[in-house]
């Protein structure tokens, strides 16, 4: 009996080891593909940005900033690609779980097309969908439309249309997003066989024959298109790519919930009404403390606060570790709003985490608004920030004007009105290795965000999630050792 038990134990250990190795192999391969896509995309966007700056420097003039604006748009697309890297990885492992949030479609379309010559036709409504997945899909469609369309007049357009689906669910409609462009006259046309080869990620796409000029398919960005189909499958979308004559149409269709009550209240420019809490109730001359280890980031945020925050009482910190301690003392004394970076690095082994500082501030009795501005805004990062007590999180690609509008609304909601923060459990950090090779998780709906009305952003860089153990209706914080500026706080 002992021999049989030992044999079964060894067999179980062998099976577990093989399973782990298989999942690890899938995870590594998914990471490799994601890095390859990001490397390719970033090289192109950085080259575009550098080229536009070079053109501006040839004849610099404050009266003509077109090239600088184009460079700015390219850099923002590069940062958006960095956010998509994590999604590429999870899609490759069938581990991405879509999260539906209320999105202002007009602002969503403007964000996608900034810096691009695109005819935009978008409805001024609020619809529920996974913004990251749809952004990834349409970004790919827009990039390919310019890259492989008619070089003289591509006539690229992004449009949206809605219709009632069969068996209509109250509040739901069929949504169609379309990217259209004129095909390159010297490239071979798209075929159904070529497009169908992307629908199965295990199959290698079938390239079209090259023409006399050595040009291949009008949509040869095969890896990106593969992931677009993976993203569509994860969201339950129907994705199609067809060419009729010289017209190429890239289309994504799905059913979405609409917020009729919110949509009816939208103004002509939704950027002026980005949050449900009235920013006009925001007090003037509040003290705002900013902590960041980047001089450029400090200048940018300070300028944004002074321009759109109705205050000149702005203090910046982060030049060195001693300045970080001065930030803590200043916030504890008089600050109304805190905007801090997550990763503060000063060379060698000296580095701090913004979440450690946030915990210490709340434990010491700070009751102002606490915001994190970070380059890392993946789902597991958001969980970390909100658990530490943040009211809002902003990506570093967030437009300053939009960020300040949301900060003002958050301040009105939680500080002026004194509304408590929900204590429902938000999404847990994903265990990607355990999910590798398994089927995609089911779509989840972030209902606490819908209640707050603050999830309607122009990009995925801002999300307000429900707080957990950090700060509840009592305003208490979870016990935690006091923070002090010392090496190796990570």
C-alpha cells in the first residue's frame, strides 16, 4: 500500500510539473509576441514623432505648430501601444476578461483620431463596452488604412451607427464601428480566404501574391490583425474586413447597453461635461501638492493645475529623496489635493513607491483628495492604487485639461459633498500563469463605476474603481507601518 501511495504521489507531481511547464511555455510565447508587436509599433511612432520635430526645427515658429501637434499625437499613440502590450499578452493566452464600462463615444472617437486626417462621424451617446479592446481593434484598422491605402488620397473615415437588434433587450442596441479607406491602386485586392486565415490564431495567415512592384497584401500587418480578431472574439464582436472596388471597409459589430438618461444630458462638446459631479462647485485657491521624480512631469502637472484648477497655490516636490520627505510634511500640514507618481527612482538603490506614501498619509489623518498619476495603469496596478486609498488614477498620457476636469469632479463628490466611497470588492489582480491555456473569462460589468458615473473617460487611462480595505464610509484606514524615505522600499 505504501508503494502504491508513493507511486501515485510521484505521478501527481509529474503531471503538475508538466502542466506548469506547458503554461509557462504559453506565457513566455505570449510575452514574446506582445513584445515584438510593441517593439515594432514604438519604433514607428518614435520615428514619426522625431521626424515631425525635425521638420518643425527646420523653420521654428510659434505661429505654425502643426508639426509639434503631430509629434504630440504620435507620442500619445505610442503610450497607448504600451498599454495594449499587456492586453496582447493576455489575448495570446486566452486569459483576458473584458470589463464593460460607460464610454462617451464622441470623446472616444476624438481620442482615436487625434493627429490623424480622419473624417469622424460619431454619435454623441454613452455606451457600455470594453474600451481597451475596441481601441486596440480600431487603432489597428486606422493604422492599416493609412499604411496600405491610397498614398495620394486615402480618404480614411471612422464612423459609428446604431440599430435595434433582433429580440431587443431594453436599453441595448446593435453598434457598428467602421474604418473605411480608399485602396492602393497598385496593390492586389483583399480576398475572403486571406481575411479568414486570421480568424484562427493557430493558422498562419495566407499572404497574397505580390504584384509587379513587389507589393503584397493591402493589409499585411498580419500580427496586428490577428490580435484584432482575438480581441473581437474576447468581446463577442463580429469583425469583418472587405474590399469592394477601391473601397476597403474594416467593421466591428456588437450589442451594447446604452445609458439613455445620461446620453440625453450630454452637451454639444462632451469634453466640457466629463463627470456627473458639477466641476463648477470646485473651490478656488486650493493647495495642491505634486510629487514626481521627473522634472518634465512636475512642470506639466503644475501648469495643468494652475491653468484649469483655479489656483496658483501649487507646490512641487521630487527633486531628490529629501524633497520627497518635504512632500509628506507639506501634505500633512495644509494640502487639499495630492497628485503623486507611483515609482519614484533616484538612482542606485534609492526608490520609493507612491502607494507606500499614500498609506502613510491616510494613516496620519490626511482627509484631502488623493490621486495617482502613473505610466502603469494595468488592471493589477489599478487594484494596488485603489487599495492604497487613491480616489482616482490617471495615466501619464491623459490630457491635462481632461485630468483636471475629473479631479475637480472627484473633489466635489468626495470632499465638498462628503459622499462616501463604496467598499465593494473590485477586480482582483489576474493570475496570468494559472489562466494560461484556459478559455477566456466571461465578460464582467463594473456596476459600481456605473453608479458613480465617473467612469466615462476619454481613454482607459482614467478609471474610478470602488475602494476596498483602504478607506470606507467611516473614513478609517487599514493599519500599516509608517512610511519613511529609505532605500529599497520596494
